[in-house]
C-alpha cells in the first residue's frame, strides 16, 4: 500500500525529532549519575544553568571537568552582572544570590555559605564539575513530542521512586533552566549512557 503525503511527513518529522532529542546533557560535580530524586537531563544550556545555580558560576570559562571546585574562582556580584550580558541569561540564581555573596570574585573556600546537593550534603571542594552528554536508553512513558509539565513529571517521578516502582522516565517542558526547552527525568543511571 502506497503511503500518502501526511504519513510520509509524519515519519520524517518523527525521525527528525528522534535524532534531535537523542542527545541530552547532565551537569554534575563529579560526572556522577546517582540521585535519590531521579536524574535530570536536558539541553546543554539547561544543564549548565542547573549546575551554575547549584555550585556557582566560574569567573572565567565553564565547568568542563578540569577545574577543581575549591580552587576555582567564582563570579561575585560584579562579574555576574557582566556574565548576564555575556551569557544572555540571568545567572544570579540559587547559590549565586545568597545573602553573603561577595561583590568581588571569590573562591568557594572563602565563602561562609556552602554549596550542597539536593539531599543537603556538602559539595566537596575536591570535585571537578562537568557538563557532559548522555543518551537516554531506558524506557520512557511519553515522547519529546508530548511532554508533561515540569511539575507533573517531577511529582510523578518522586512518587514512583518513594513507592519503589519507578520503571520509566518522563519528558517535560522546562520552566526553570532554558525555559521552554524539553528535558527529561529518569529513575536512575541505568536509563542513561554517557557519550564519550
């Protein structure tokens, strides 16, 4: 049976979307894919913004796995104002807007407030933060073409993890980092393959 134009167009668009969404990024302090709340992946910008909000914005360069966190100069208030123009987005969120945020650039070891993981544990000064590409290889409930809301995907993941029956991940529309982009949350690292 011959395919009509609508069927061919649908197949082409599905293939394009599949290829486009085949690579996601994750930001981590140590290239670790462990989490009790699900692992979030998204665009490179979303992963960058999430990591920066968690641990700070480097005064120079980016988190690429070569800089030791405690020995990396972080952007103070003055540099963050310049970075906002340079990067094209507000980066004074999370750890970058605390009450004790220095005006000048500083080292994490010099600041009273410490960066912490979502479970409250302190982030090691010896870690080497990095943003790296991953491919989703586990089962997903939906597709990038029909994403859930950010809130719905995260609440479903937390509920399923708490009940011990998280067997698939969820694509969602990001409302925080890289707003409007497609991200995903998966139960654990077995759902992801690090791209070298």
